[in-house]
């Protein structure tokens, strides 16, 4: 395994991490924005009001897309292990 193959695996690892993390981050961002607008409009500033909707939204995303995320991670792990096994 030479440097270009290692760099390719590192690049694909970063792309995979971004692919799996972006849906959760976008949901947190949207829910946080909606809750902030609600807090500003109603003058209610409660810490649990900010945390609980994000938690529920992330759990829903994990329930909906969790199977896909695990499948992506599993196939990528198999590819990396096969690349490591092919080292001569």
C-alpha cells in the first residue's frame, strides 16, 4: 500500500464521515432555528425547550435513516478491510 492509496482511503473516510453526519447536523440546525424563532416570538426562554426538540428530531432521523447509515458504514468498512488485506 503506497501513499496514494492511503491518501485515497483517508479522503474517502472524511467523505463518509461528512455524508453520515450532515443529515443530523442539518436537522439540529433547522430545529434550533425554529425553536429560537419561537422563543423570540413568545419571550419564553427555557433551557429544556431548546434541548428536547433537538433530541427528538435527531432520534427521529436516526430511526428513519439509521439503517441506511449502518449500511453505508458497513460497506465502507468492508472496502477498507479488503484494501488492508490486499497489502503486499
